[in-house]
């Protein structure tokens, strides 16, 4: 049995969850469910990033202490993950004691080793981004990231020797093809590493910010929020606490992130791990961003997509489907209600919903709702054989797409089978077979359509878990423990009583 450890970023709790957060979690959920189908031992983790300036300010705006404030925001994330059927195994908060312990342990180890040193920093600082900038990096005297004003500061801090490991990291990236995916992101990091790395300031003086994990060797400093947050990936799989678990799951198989936080994950993090004597994760996968129409999503534009609202209006699985199907994973996407409704009406209501509904209606009508027995496949005609071949090759197509983290291709393969089956109905015209009393042919055909639907219902589980359950129920089957092996052709049992229900996806009129 192989293991699969996948993580999402830890989301800042200074705002409500939005489409971007839900995108990563839905993608990780689909991969986790797929691996479970294959029989892998999966650890899927998510959580919240709760320290630092941003959170302190958000708490102050509400007139609350940060510790109390974060407790009020975390449930909004947890509730959303429950609603979207995100099957995570552990939720980690950076304010938890288990995490603080590990952060301090890593800090102490690196300090002892001489990879952390005290120095004086004098330069420009962007408070909202918590970033230091040199004069040359400023953009018209403002922060080059958020374009807001910066302040000149001079203070004692602790620095991490990133520069010492630059050569090692370049060599590591060059010799591990799958370490940074997709390839454009790998090239982006290699390009960035052509310039010398600056050492990383990993502390903040308490006089300026006290909401963080105290540096164990300096009462006057707390840990920089990013240095603290990245460490969650080892905390949550048992580092320093549960050696057995840590040995089982580390290194992580995949850190799923958005493209904006690539450098932290593909430069700082592997160096932190290497310096601490730990292996880097196997893959850091940076996905693209959702734009709203052609615009960047932002508070000031007021165009933030709320996943709670979108999934209430259109349905959880329709929302999941749209995000996974609409763009090749890794690229940017454009979200609009029009595009979402069009996917619901064409792919979900028309193709999938109709196939299930008309097939079950025919089994009801011709065979009183009992799945008939088919004759030996050897007697089948060419169009039937083509349909069966298509169904038989589905698991290989899904597996190869999922191994490349290509959800839209996996879904296209499932839809190719669905559309093949719809066409098969038109071509074979079962209503004629019935009129002509071609009982055996009708039985074969109903069995084959039922079998296609059974295979489709299982293969949809990683992507559309509720729909998969609903289909399995209507097919008269039990949603027992699923396994990839059940995608094999011919496992449907003649004699099964179907339970036709409501159409899966009602059409949305515009
Ligand atoms: N707290 C850090 C991550 C620490 S991980 C150890 C953070 N949090 S965040 O809440 O600001 O963002 C989390 C994720 O949301 C990032 O992966 C980011 O790429 C993603 N997205 C934010 N806006 C997005 C879109 N519009 N579209 C897709 N993903 C986007 O960064």
C-alpha cells in the first residue's frame, strides 16, 4: 500500500473564505479521494494561518483580542469545507500548542547549527505585507507588491542563512523534475535563483508586533509569520511528537498552492527543511488564479466570489465541477455565472442527468425496474463493442490524467463515455427494438447502459461525491467502500432493482 500526503496552504483568517481558497481545497479533495479509490493510505491536511500583522489589524478593527478574534473566524472555514464535502483528515491552526512546540524546536536547531544569526536591519518595511525592501526594490517609493507606502526602520532581528544553501537548492531543482510543477513555475523559480539570495529575516521585534510565536532564544522577538506557517506541514504529520506517523508520511507528496506563494514554498521552505536535516516535499504544485470575468478579484472591486453563496445557489457539485472542469489545472481561469450555468445545463443536466434518467426510465418500462442479464459479449455488434471498450479504458485514462494533476482531462474522459452512451441510445433506438419485440437485444442494451452508468457513478466520486452517491442510490447499489477495481466491466449484477429518483441536475433557465 502506498501513502499519499497532500496539503493545502493555511489560509489567513483576516477575511472570509473565497473562491481561491475553495479551489485549492476542492482540487486536493479530488486528488485525495482518487488516491483512496486506488487504495492508498491518504493524509490530507488543511488549516489556518493565524499570526502576524494582518490578523492583529483585522482583530483590532473588530475591537477584539487576536486570540479571541481568530476563534470566531476559523468556523467559517471549517463550515465551508463541510459544505463542500472536503474530506480532510486534519485541520491545523498555527495557534495550536502542538505547532508552537515544533516551530520552537526548529528555531532552536537552526540557531544551534549557526544557520540563524542576529543582525541589524536598516531599510524599508511594508507593514501590511510584512516584507523588507531595499531602496532599489521600491516602486515609486512604495511597496513593489501591494503598492502601499513603506516605512524606514532600523532594528535588531534574526536572519536565516538562505544564501548558504542556494547552490544546493539549484542542484536539487535541476535533479528533481517533479519538485516544482507545472514546468513554467519551475522555470520561474530557476530564473529567480539566477540572482543571489538574500538571507531571510525570520523575526519581528515585540515592540512592533507581539502576535506570534516567541523566539525561544530572545524574549524580545516573535517569529515571522511565514517561517511559522510553513512549519505546519511537518507539525501536522507528527514531527517531534509522533515519530511513527512522521516516518510514514514525510516527505509530503504534494503541497498544493496558488502561484503567488510559490517562492515561499519552493525556495524558503526546502532550504529550511534541508538545513534542519529533513527531506523536501516531493512536489510543490502551483495552480493558477481565478479572475472574475477579466478582472482581478479584490475587496475594492467588490467582486469577491463567496463559495458559500455560489454553492447554495447552484449546488455543491455543480460548483466543484465548474472549477475542476473549466480550465486546465495550473492555468488561470475566468469565473462568470454565465459560464457556470452553461456547464450545468450542457454537461450536467443534458449529458449526465439525461443519460441516467432516460436509462432508468427504460429499465423501468421494459423490465419493471430490474437489471436484465445480457448475452455473451461475443455476439455484440461494433457500436456496442466500441462503447464497452471505451468504458473498459476509462480507469486508465483517469489514472494517467490524475497522475498529471489534470482534472479537466480526467473529467473529459468521463464525459466522452457519457456522450458515447447517449449516442449509443440514439443509434440503437431501443424504442424500435421494443416495438419489434427484439427482447434479447433490448436486454443486452439495457445491461450495457446500466453498466456504463455504474462505472461513471464510481469514477465521478473524487470530483462530485454527492452526485456519485445519488447515482449509486438510483442504480439500486450500496455506496459501500469504493475501489478503483470496481471500475472493471461486467460487475453489475442482473436482477438488481433500480430506484429511479429525481433528475440529478435541473436545467437552469436564464
Ligand atoms: N497564509 C498564506 C499561506 C501560508 S501556507 C503555509 C496565504 N494565505 S491566503 O489566505 O492569502 O491565500 C491562500 C491561497 O489562496 C493561496 O494559495 C492563493 O494563491 C490562493 N488564492 C487567493 N486568491 C486566488 C484566486 N483569485 N484564485 C485562486 N487562488 C487564489 O497566502
